C-alpha cells in the first residue's frame, strides 16, 4: 500500500503574512492605544501635548487597519516581546505617571508637541501602508521623511515624550518617558538588523546614516 498523501501545512511565518490575519492582529494591537488616549485624557489633561498624542494614535489606528500585508515577519519571540514593551509602554505606565509641574512656558511645550505631531504625520504619510509594530518587511520606503532619517516616526514620538516631560515634570515621569524612548531606540536597531537582509534596505542604510536626528544621529 502506498503512503498516504501529505496534506499541505501552513508554517507560522506564512500564517503571519496572511492579509486577513495580519489586519486582524493590527486591529487588536491598536485598540489598547485608543484606551490609553482616553485614560490620559481622564487622568492628566495635558492640553496640546495630549491632543498631539491622541491624533498620532488615531493616525496609527487607521493606517494599521489598511496596512499592506508583509512579505515576511520575524518569528523571533524576543523581537515580539520587545515590540510589545516598546509599543505599549505608555499603557503599562499610565497609572504611575504623575501630573507634575511645567518647567518651561506653556507655549514652549505646546510648540514641541505640535512639532512632534507634524513629524509623525509627515512620517506616516511617507510610510503609507507599510506600518507595523513587529519587525516585518513590506515595501521598502526611502522617500519623504525617510530620506532624512531612518526612523522618523520614532523621532516624532521622542519629541512627544519631551513635550509631556516639559509640561508635567517630575523625576518619575522623566524616568518613565526616558525608558519609553530607550525601548524605541532598541526596537529601531532590531528592525534594521531584520530588514538589512534585503539588498535595497542595506543600500538605504548606507545612504541615510541618521537614525533619529537628521545629519546627526
């Protein structure tokens, strides 16, 4: 008797690349960020810095739902854990953030917050439908904001954190916001290590040297 025919099985990376699975995960992943926006509004009421943060979250929500399916996604559980911590750090720490005191005139923290929002909007428009939380390869984007720095969305998020720290300064808040920036820095390096296997992205790394600050760092 001949051996039974083997049924095709889907590998885990292939499941991750399925468009419907990918967008379902995106929807589930962004819902906590909407809750975080509501919580921050209820507990902190930080004016323009909060409004900038909320608009950035809403942009993330919309672009994640319509994002392009990935060509490949990392199955590394450490990378997934890092993506979780970096993405949800504000949600994980919202209950320990203090109201604090402003250390600069209100117009200064407002200007930083508005600047952060402009950077995030420009970066998200440049990125198009290629957004994701976990390291994944979609379409390689090298134009727009990405022609100046390799991670302009993170640049905007760094500015947003600085705006909040200036409006609600305490040592605890600075440590929490600083750790949030640190996780995103580590995540950006991990993403680059994952994507550099693509020759187009490897060439992009050589052409655009700055990760977060144009022409500097």
